[in-house]
C-alpha cells in the first residue's frame, strides 16, 4: 500500500511539473511576441512627426534612447533574474513596458516622450529576450531543447505578422495615441497576464525527487562571484559575437527602405515583409532542430554557409526582380535568426545553466549597443553609396566573424567546466 501511495504521489508531482513547464513555455512565447512591439512602433513615425511637428530624425531619437537604456540595464538584468526569479522580474518588466507605451502615447511633448522611451528600455529587459530564453532553457533540459527554443522564438515572427496585417488600419483609424494604446493592450495580453499567472521556476512550487537532476538553478545566492570566476573571457567573446551579429540584424528594421532601393513597389514590399515574418516562423525551429541534431562543428559550418547565402545574395541579385527576393528571403531569415536561437543555446553549453542568466544578460547588452551603432551605419552607407549593398555585405561578413568568435567562446567555456551541467546530451562529434 505504501509503495502504491508513493507511486501515486510521484505521478501527481510529475503531472504538476509538466503543467508548470507548459505554462512557463507559453509565457516565454508571449514574451517573444512582445519583442515585435518595437516593429509595430515603427508605424507611428508619420502620426508622431505630425503630433510633435518635427522631422522623422528627431522623432526617431526615441529609439536610440530606448536602445541605450536597454543596453545599460541588461548588464545587471541577469543578476536581478538570479536573485529575484523569473516571476518577479517578468511581472515588474511587463507592467513597466505596458505603462511605458501608454505614457508615450499620451506624452504632451518630445521630452516626455523620450523619458518614457527610457523607461521602456529599462522595463524591456524584464519581459523579452532574457527572461524568455531563461525560462525555456531552465525548464527544457532534454535533448530537444534547441527545437523548443526555436519554437518559442517564433513568437517574434508571429507578432510581426499580426502587426503587418492589423496595425496599419488601427493607426489610420485611431491616430498616434490610439496606436500606442493598442500596443499597450497587446503587451498586457501577451506579457503581463502570462507573467502573473503562468511564470514559474522549476523549483517553484515543484521540486520533487524525480526532478532534482533537471532543476539546474543555483541554490546558494551568495556564491555568484565564485560561480562566475574564470568566465570573464567567455563572456567577453560572446558579447563581441553578439555585437557583430547586431550589425546584420539591422536589416530587419530597414527592410522597407532596402526594397524601395531595389525598386520594389510598396504593395510588393509589404508582402515581402510578411514573407520574411513567415520565413522566420519556419527558420527558428529549423535552427533549433539543427542544433539538436548536428555536432557543433557541423552546425557552425552550416551557419557560415547561411551568412554567405543570405544578405550578400540579396545585394547581388535583388535587383533582378521580386522572384529572386522571394527565394532569398527564407535563407536570410535563417542567418538572421542565429542571434536569438544559436547564441543562447551555445551560451548554455559554454557557461552552464547556473551562469546563463548573468552571462546572457551581458551579451544582450552588447547586442543592444550593436543595434544602436548599426542602424545609423546602414543609413550612412546608403547616403555615401546610394544603395544598401555594402551594408549587407559588411553585415554578413561580420556575422561570419561573429560565428567564429562564438565558437571560440564555446570551446573556452567547455574547457572551463567539462562536466555536464544539464540533461542535454553533448554530441560525440562536437
């Protein structure tokens, strides 16, 4: 009888664990959907310049304020996540993001608008890339971890696809303030509510004996400095790789301008943006699957090929017509998904789950700085050459360098902690 009761209790614990893991995964997906709200804010440029009676350049300063404040806080976000847990951080961050968008939409002048964009950058760290990837990797310690990370990351493309369909008429009908209210409502649905009701850590509230091997979160909050000792060079290498990847990732924000430069009409350009979003829905799980199935060396060889065949091919052959762009965009989507899929997975392998939040937060800071640098560089390249081709070649080339640097970080990190830190098997040929 006691044996039967023990089995029943263990089965109930296992069911609760799986239920909490599913909820945390759904919440992580919602956070990645939330990332797409920055793209939605791009639709507010015209009504925003009219509201504040300024040019697009002055209006878009908000994006630089947002990005730089975001970069500054990411440096500490990982430590806050380790100290307070994903639930507290995600609730605070998501409410802050929703409130920031409301504040931006009702701002009486540019100064207040910029101030709210700084609050947005600070809050952003608590309910987007970092917490989403942390939840996914800490709950999914099995051999299909990469595939799950890829599926969760499709939230960004899913959100982008929705914005492209529904947001233009919303902006047209409700104007500047209505647009930001709609974005705030979107954040409430996809980030605030999941943070309140779905986010859990594996040890909270379930930490039964059958799950001890999978609960990789550190239990001693006072040993953080000792935990990170010796991993400074790994963190620096990963940050450098992320910075370089950001220089190519700027393509996502300047897509419409690139298509216009290639003499694509506005209707087709809009369709191409949707094609890119759909390609991202497919590309992210594919990259995650490749991570699970290939050894690291084979995976990196594939990544180099993707960088070569992505943006450089668009630069070379995009002028030949829309058909070539439709063929090349899925390949570009694969290479542009590397920062959000492969880098966090390699980071887990390089530093272990216990160090992941701190290290990944620092690398995301480098990525945000890279974006702040990259967007003006893309514009400067166009001003000097009359096209975006040089920027696409340069971004892809630096992306290949980033692949090499991230591989070096992986090798150094594995040498520092050769013992496995999770249930994810290491391919023998990696």
